[in-house]
C-alpha cells in the first residue's frame, strides 16, 4: 500500500491541501486531523489537489464530505482537483459531486476559490 502524503499551502481564505498515495479506513483520521488544522476558519474554502491520490475509499470521501458540511453553513466551499480514475469513480457513483466542486486541475480550482473570496 502506498503511504498517504499530505501537504498544505495557505492563501487568503483558501487552503490548498495536496493529498497523495492511498486514502482508506487505515489512514482517514490523518486526513481528518490535517483538514482541521489547515482550515483556519469554517468560511475558508478548501481545495483538495488529488492529482497524486491513486485510491480513495469511502471513509476518505466521508472526511471530505464532513469538511464540506462543516463549512457549508459558513460560506466555505470544497473543491476537488485533478481526480485520478479510481477516486473520480467513487465521487461519481456516490453523487458526492453534487456538493463538491470538481475541477480538472488544481490551478482551475484555486482560480475559482480565490475568485469566490474576492466577490464575497
């Protein structure tokens, strides 16, 4: 199993979280704790760059959806960027894309998130 890797870059009102490796029930709490630390305010937008994430189980998707729910009432949005085939399939079959903003690239997601910050 490929180890989970996490890193974060802070921008005004936006946290870019890069997730790599494999995300499942054995390490989803790592992502959960990382997100809590990365999100300074519930109104912050989160961009998950998943370009290096090769596998995401339902428990990993739950963490992302929990982040969405936590911020939704405060104006915080969640963007998923650069989904690889397996995680993209999970997002598709669960219908999670109705709540999460899916973008082809991290740059596209950041552009949308930062533009939303400017207009708020």
